């Protein structure tokens, strides 16, 4: 029997809980421990043989964990945790602030190369699976344009960002694509679309008692990399309404490339889409597949930061190359 891949999880929010469930569905993996900044006793985890450990003791687990999956937010958690934990472990994360990915990659890469570890960053569906599809479509149809639409759905990264605003007790953010823009792209006309023309963002916020709601709204709407370039709507609601109407986490979206081939300029459309009943559970499932890849890359002696562009698809599957050629090729 092959050795099981020993997994650790840092953070136990929606993504962390989804990661626990994804590991259960992976027969070649074993969850060793969940690390938290909270009091370990406060986490109610009904998982046999899984330790709940304060993050301050993470160094004690270097020999017990093969890959650490980082489930913190991109706004403040991962910029600190990514480089720090790459000193100790092979890591996977879902860093999704697109504009800052090159900077984040460099910070993790330097540390991971020095420690001899593998860190696969920005894993999920966007960045992640959508990134792969953008790359493939561009390579296949060089003369064309890529378009990405997100939603309608609840964004984990943007929801995390609004919850970090002073005076916000809780909140969520939905990304809503413009149907008219999608249809223009699918028609093959390759329109020029501004950020605001493609999507709008709708926030539902529970403010702390006595908080300045106008200040909260302004801070959200002017937040760079998240809301500043969008038509953003901010709604203030109660905790009861948030729990009753916004507890689910659906999402999805489309990557579409329209282009032309041949001397006759034949129109070609490539489209990849996702419709997700649970954004965090799906993202967690992608993280777990790439944890398998990180383990294999490390076993080969590779080190440093990687992205989904650098990982052969075969490394994601627990199945043998022979099985994959027979059943999927």
C-alpha cells in the first residue's frame, strides 16, 4: 500500500471546513491536524484522530505533515502566512488578489527555494482553473480576446475583505455578471468592455452597533483591487437576515475566448464554465488535488513557488498513468 499523504490545514473557516470534507473523499490522504489562531478548545471538530492545535505550535509538526493547506484570506492572512509557512512545509494556498499575485509569488518563491519546499500559490477556480483555460484558449487562438465573467455568486475573497473593514461585524459580497455583456462576447464580436460593464458587486453588511454606516460604505466602495473599479452596492441588514438569506455559498462563472482562424477568418469560440453549489467546498477540492501535486513535486526534489501553469495535470490524479490513458484520453 502506498504511503498516505499527510495533510495539515491552517484556518477553519468555510474554506477550512470544505478542505476537511475534500480530504475525506481522497483515499490517498490523511488529515493530521488543524491549526488555528483561536483557542483550540473553541473549535468543534468531530474528526477522529485529528488534532486541533494553536498556530504558535506549528513548527512542532514539520516531520508529521507532508503538505500544509492554507485556508486564510488573501487580504491579510496569506501575505503573512504564505512566506512564513513556506519555511517549514510544502504549502498550497488560494491567494486571489490578482493584481498582487506576481509580488506574492516572489515573496513565497524566495523562502521556499531556501527551505527546499514546494509552494503552489493561487490555487482554486479563479485564479486556478480559469487561469489554465485563459492560457490554453490564448495559445490555441492567438488572434482573439479573452473574457472572464464571475457569478452570480458569493465571493469568498471579497466577502473576507468587507469583513475586515472597521465597523463591520459580518457581511458577504455577491459578484453579478452582466447578461448583455456575456451575450455580446458569445456572439463573436469581441467587444471592448470596461470592468464596470462586465460585473457589478452587491454587498450585504451587518454593522457593529454604533458604527458609522456611511464611512463603512465609502471604505468598501473605494477599496483598491476589490471594489474601486466596479459599480458596487452596499446594503445594511441584520444578523438574522444575513443568516436566513445569505448562508449558502453558490458561485460560478465563465471564461470565453472569441477569435478567428484561417485565411477566411472563421470565427471560433472557446468557453469554459462552472456552476457551483458551494464555492468554498469546490475551491477546497481544487486545493486538495494540488496538494497531491505538491507532494509529488517535492518528492522529485523540486523547490520554490509554483502556480497551476507549472503543474502537469497527471500530478493531480491519484490514478496511474496507465489508467488515465485507458479511461480518459
